[in-house]
C-alpha cells in the first residue's frame, strides 16, 4: 500500500517549521480524507460557546495542500497542511532506494 505523511508548517513563510502530523497507509483518497479530518480539528474549540466565538478559514492551495487560519478573540493560529506521498525507502523492496530512482505512478 502507498505510504503518506500529513505535514504541517507553522509560522511565517520565511521561518516555517515543518513537522509530520501523521503517517498513513492506504489510497490517496483515504489519506486525503484523514488530512481533512486533521485540518477540521486544528485548534478546534472544545465547547459550543467557543465554536461560536471562533472563526475558521480553510484555503485550498492545491489538491494536496491546505492553509488554515483560526481566529479566537485576539489570537490567530495559522498552519499549512500538505499531503506527501512516499516515493523512496531504503528498507522497502517495492520502492527505489533513492529519489532519483523514483518514477511517477500512473
């Protein structure tokens, strides 16, 4: 099964700090659905009152990339989420050892 990671970048574009939120296996549709679930819970308010006071904006950057801005009172939280496909793995017999050996899948 294909491998995926949901990556998250926090901070300003020049100073972004990327991290892996979740590693996934499955189809692209399954991985994308899980990423959208992660986006929907990013900085989510825990109460109904908090949700009413919160403004959430989600921007689609590309098919596999979303930018989220959450405003809570005077605070603003932002993150860029990216779904990335595993293309090379030195410990997987089905994948090439290097990025140069990876080819596009149809």
